[in-house]
C-alpha cells in the first residue's frame, strides 16, 4: 500500500515517533530485522529515533555498539548478505568518514560484484543538518556525497507521515538504503520549534515509494525544488510571497536515489522557472544535478535563469550569526524567488 502525507488521517505523531513506529511494526512482522548502533538501546537514540525499542524487543534485537563504526557497519553488511535485515544508526552523517570503506566499497558494491546474486538489505540511518550551533563536524547534510556513490538508495523525509512510510519502504528494500533525518524535522521538545514536525500519521502498514517526489504546494509562477527541513522553510516563504501575488510550486524530493526527474520536469515545464533550495554544499551536488537535468532535457523550458540557494563551500560555522549566513534561510530563499520571477 502506498500512501501520501495528505492521506494520513487524523492521528498526530512527531517525526521521531513515526520513525520508531515504522521500525517497530516491521520488527513485529519480520524476526530477521534487528537494530544496532551508538546509543540506540537504553538511550533510545540521541534524537529519539529508537525510543522504546529495547524495552519492546530486548537486547538481542536492539544492540548498543561501542564507538567502532567500521566494525559495526561491517557486521551489519555481513548480516545482510546472510539473510538478515539490519537497521543501523550511525549517530551523525559527519561521522561516516571513519567507515567509508565499509559503506562505498562493501555494502554499496557487493550486489554488483556478485553479479546480482548477493543482496544487501540494510538501512543505515543518520542525523543531518545545521542550525543549532553544533559546529563543523556535527552540522553537515552530505546527502549529495552519498547520492553520488552508486549502489545505494538515499531517502530524506521531511514530515512524520513520510518518515514512517519511507522507513517501512527502506526496510523492505533489498538494496542498502541510507535514511537521513534532519534534526529540525524530528519534533523534539528541546529543538527549535517546527509546527510541521508533528503531523497526521496512519496507524497501519503503508509505504511511501522510494523515488517518488511530492508536490506539497501547487503553484504557477515558479518551481521550488527542495527536501528535508528546507521544505518547511520553502512553504513558509511561499505563504509569504503569495501575499505579493507570487504563486510558488514546492516539490519535496523525499528521495535522492532514485531521483524523481519526471515530477521536477513537469513542474518546471509548467512554471518556466526553477529555484533549488538545498542545505548541502553547492558545488558538485544536488543543485547542480537538478540544473543539469533541465539543461539536458530542454533548456528552453526556463524563461529565466534558475537560482540555487545552498550552503557555500565552507565548513558550517559554530558561531550562530555565521551559521545563519551560510544556511538556506527564509531571507535567502525569498530573495532568490523574487529575482527569478522579476
């Protein structure tokens, strides 16, 4: 069953609770699924991504690991090739560097190198994103880095209903899936308030298809392509600019790999303008890929040059004023849209 966020019903959960519910339902259904990672047990994940799972499923299926990322990612990859379905949390995407060999040389390539005979059904989830003065080593997104490496799917939910549906889809997928959640969409009381981080979520079993973008706001003047926390910023800006007579269509990509090119092209073909908003670094990343998709398909679709609002090629600063200067904030998004429709 595939479901969109608008079909979710009336029950409300935070994104964090929706993720946990998706994992728990799958663990009840399939005994081959287990969870492992740093602080996933008694602590429940530092962003509440595994809260309550230890009490429900026990220490044999919810396993706290040492700070040994290469070791436990290797263990998970081996378990996946032998028929289990591990869900592994590596606390921050910034920490992936210490285990890159396991990620891009092993879990991503085993299926290819085996001639398609060996599957690696593994979910690797991690926290991303800035805005909280966490410094240069805890604030990156890096989804473009992993989308660039063949052999893995990459999903990035922005809201509770999609978070659960994408989690279930990722667990059931026979490929390794990197599941990236932004701290700012989790709906945690100690984070900056985000009213859309609590939303309607169905109780039952449903999947959000990996590789299917969502048009979260229809419009006719400009297409805004974005994902993760930036979806919320773009919706806020779109509401403001509607008062100026600017009609914005907002697309939440939800997945980077596979990338829903058709939804993007259909929207740009309608509006004739495109703004890409991406909290990842600007150069060699998602924003450039989206520009290339339009240019390679039909550059004549654009009535005006496209605009990119991304993080400049600098480490994320710790200083709050400097951090706000590099992130895709409301003011930067609004300025780019106004320039594009001028």
